[in-house]
């Protein structure tokens, strides 16, 4: 995680511009799609929203641009020929937790779910509204944004069992080991830790993770839950999130198995 934190610091330093006495954070977004008109639509929408944009036409170029330009977020098409978006996501997740927003065809539900399970933060289906895409990008980036110095007191770290998260620094650890979480996964765990005895239904988790009034399917939340459980299972914890059948989910003991 040391490397990903360093990349995050570099992105923050690179993306901050001074205008007068105020600081403006300009995010750099990597758009990856083999269709030029799709890239153009996204580029225009993101630039209109005040973001810097870089582009890649295929998966291999995407990995090259990711390594050289260190984007703050990747908008990634799943259905590219040869080295597709899922392959790109797998490679990126080996070294970085940079947010990934997938683009997918309307009939590719299996690919969308798989994309979330291997580390994607969200998805938008084609054809899409540029306004919705920008809103989803902003939701993800807002979860990663540092708090302003003018903000109220910093939120205290949250903990249960061996799990601890620091909302201010956006870091999480379990039994002393750093957790590599996507922005949405972090938001879900933060919701559970804020109310550790509560049972959350899917709608409540959607609001906690996405913040704005954006509709996502039950399958999306289930995919994020499965991904969180898999990451904890790799650390010998099988009780991080419990299913309350017919109701929703609640935080588990968050301890390593004996």
C-alpha cells in the first residue's frame, strides 16, 4: 500500500492548481475505449466539468498511459477486442487501488458483475448519459478527496475487532495489515463501522457508498460485499459482514479465525 499511497500523493500534488489565494483540485481522468466517438463524448463531458483528460484506444495503451500519467480515475470500457477492460483492471489492481468506472453494453450483466468483483468501483451502461457519467465520477472522487482545512473536526478512526479505518486519511487495516479497498468498498465498511450493531438493507448501503441519488442494482451492492469478504478471507477472517436473510447485512466480529 506504500506504493499506492505515494501515487496518491503524487496525483494530489500534480492535480492542485493555485488561482489567486484559493486551491483548486483538478483531477486527471484516463478514458479507455476503442470507439473514438465514445471517447470524444466522455472527453467533452469531463473537460466541461473541469477535469484533465488523457485517452487510450485499447487495453495495452491503457496500461502504458496509466503507468506514465498516473490518473486519478480510469473510465474503462469492458468490451474491447483482445486485451479487454477486465484484463486491464486485473493488471492495474496488482499495483494500485486507483478508482475504476466500467463502461459496458446493456446486455453484458455477467461482465459488469465480474468487473465489480475484480476491483471495479462502479459501472455505466451504454448508451449512457454524459451527465450521469460525470456524476458517478464525482461521487467516486469525492470519497477520496482530502478534507479542507476549513472543515470541522476530523472524524475519529473507527474500529471493530481487528478492523480499523481512518476516514480522514482514507486508509484501512486488519490485524496490522493494510487493506487495499476501492472507494466504494471503503464507503461500505465505513457505514458499517459508524453503526456497528445495525442491520443495513441494500438501499441504505447504496446511499452510504454512493452519496448522491444514483440508482444501482442489488447485484452491484452484492458484488461489492462479495469482494470485501474475499479480501478479508485472504487474511483468515470469515466474519467481516454477516447476511441477515430477508433483511440485509450487518458487521461481523472482524477477528481472525482461531
